[in-house]
C-alpha cells in the first residue's frame, strides 16, 4: 500500500515507523508556556505528548531557578540557616572561635550571597545530572531514541511539580525553626531520627512521589512507551535523591 493510499485512509506514518490517526497529527496543539506549566499538573501525559517534536525546558528551568532563589533568600533572612549551622557545630564540639566566625559570616553579606547563589546553581546542576541519568537509563540501557532535550524537559517539568513539596517543607521549616520536616511515614517515629528514618520518610512522601511520577510520565510519553518504561528509567535517579536527602 503506497503513501497516498495510507493518507486516504486517515493514517500518517511518523518518523519512528509508528502509525497514528492523521487527524491526531494535524490537530495536535503545542501548548503555550503558561499552559504547559499548568498542564503538567492537570494532564501531564497530554502536555508532554504535545511537545514531543520540540520539547520545552527553558521556561520551567527559569521558574525553578527563580523559585529556588526566592526560597533560599527567605530562609536566610529568617535566620534559620544560621541557627541550624551553629547548632550542628555545637553538637560536633567545635571550638567557640570557629562558631563565632561562622556566626559573623552569616551576619555579613557573604552569608547572604553564598546562600542565595548556591540554591539556583545546585538546582541547575540537579536538572542536568537528572537528565543525564535518564539519558543513560532510557537511551543507553533501555533502547529509547530520544534527544537530550527530551530528558531535560521531563526533569524540568517534574521539578515544577516538586516545587509543591519544597514550598511545603520551607513553610514548615520557617514555622517550626527546624530542618527535621517529615511528610511521609517518618512522622510515626516521633523524635527518632537517623538515616533509615529519613530515607523511609522521603520514599513515602506523596508530594515527592508525585513529582517523580510526572517525570516518568514525561519519559514514557516522549518515548511513546507505557508508564512502566518511564518508571524504570526514573527509579535510579529517585533512589539517588533519597540517599542524598537522608544523608544530611
């Protein structure tokens, strides 16, 4: 059957060899910047599918950088970062001179600059590393044929959803003046802490799982695979995040 016959029957052959209804290809609408940011919360798979040909990542990345900078500034101005750092030094038995030097640092412009600049830099590096891990897992290990911008897009939009988790955490930190915030079943352990409790708490945090699920949906939608494919690709990066967050 030649291409003209296929066209008459309403079938369009894509570059990957898959056949999809012709009206779906013609009617596909690329969302605007704001629409895509909202769509990733409401109907993520449809949002990613509409960006399959030209994955967008700059807009969500800019939003992430601005939001992280704002949260870092708010936490620094509240004094909770200095309090937490000094309390940790006192627990470790640091000498008074070192503690005083750190306190002086946080009271000056150097502390503000370091705290505020570190946040967006760490965010940008996290997005790049997350995309690289996805590229390795999905492309090299699982046979997907996606470009690196697809993975940047999946990670950046997942980061937008994960902002909900971070905003809740920052609000609780500022309200309770402690970094020991538990949104999963770690709250059932009372004052007990440690690596295991923190890891388990993160693994059962519904907001954290939501963001990673969106990332998995993004990878599977871009690769034209089922959700399980994206979940397997996302799993190593998610576990790495759990380990890093628990080892604080």
